[in-house]
C-alpha cells in the first residue's frame, strides 16, 4: 500500500516546509494530531493546504527558541484532517509518508523554515513493513506492563492484544514519555523490527533505573 499516491521517493518534493518540535515524532503510516497557533506556522499550514499538503516534522536539538538546531532525520507527513477554531487556531492531523535526512536548509523568505530533504535510504517507508522476525507480542507486553506500573500510566490492554504490530509500536514510540533523544533513536531505527527492539530496550531501561543509558 502506498501513501497518498507516493510510490517512489522521486515522487516526493525536492523542497519542504518543516515544523521543528522537540518531543514530537511522526512515523510513516502513523497519524500525529497538532494544535497550530503560532502565526508563522499558521502561515505554513495555509501554504501547505494551497499546495501538496506536505510538511516535515523534525525534532530540535538545542539552539535558540527562534532558530533551534534541527535533528538529522525527520518524517514528512500530509495534512489529512483540518479544522479551524473560533480563536484562529488550526487543528490538524498529519499522516506520515516517508522519513528524510536533512540535506540542506534553504534560504527562504517565508517566516517558517524550509529544507531540501534527502529521501535516499528511506524508500521502504513507502511500502508496508516487513513483519517477519519481529519480537513476540508478549515480549513487548511484558516490558510495557512493568513500564506502565513504574510510571503510573494507563494502557488499553485490549488494543495491545489486537492492534497490528506496526500500529502498536508506533503508538508506544510516540506516546511514551521518552526523552527527545530516545524518540529520535526510535525514529531513526532502520526498520520496524529495529524500532520494536529499541522500544523494548527503552521500556526495560526505564525500569532498571539506569538514567545514564540514553541511546545515542
């Protein structure tokens, strides 16, 4: 199954607006709700809606509030749900299409930032993931049970038993209160199997109390 007609990386844009936001990660075939209120990002959504509806989500890695440094990998998404509130905010959903490496930031006149994405190495994101060799669901469940007890969280255990593994892994990767660096490690995992292995390691790491073991 392809995403919104994108069958190969050459179908993807050569330039793209980005929304830098620490702690928020988008995965291919995953939906991310966003509340847009800053004027520059309202402008970005206006322009996206008038064009191909594609923007890139990318984490920040320090720098100033107005011009933070960008992580080396993000994920492009398409606006698939859009509404405007009475106070002028935009409530949108982004559906992930494909990850990208930050090739170059462009010198633009827009108030929001734009980049030249490098899609090479991420072509598999446009296809359904390989599920062969994934960790057993009960292995992930066992790690999660200890994690949620430790962090006093609530989980829909019925969904844990029935959700497709990719949906489950992406939901936990995006929703668990991991650090920005840990979420970046999940995003940059080469494939679903590696992301699942990384997720289980992070869940177990939290229980171990090893605060020094942040993934690089």
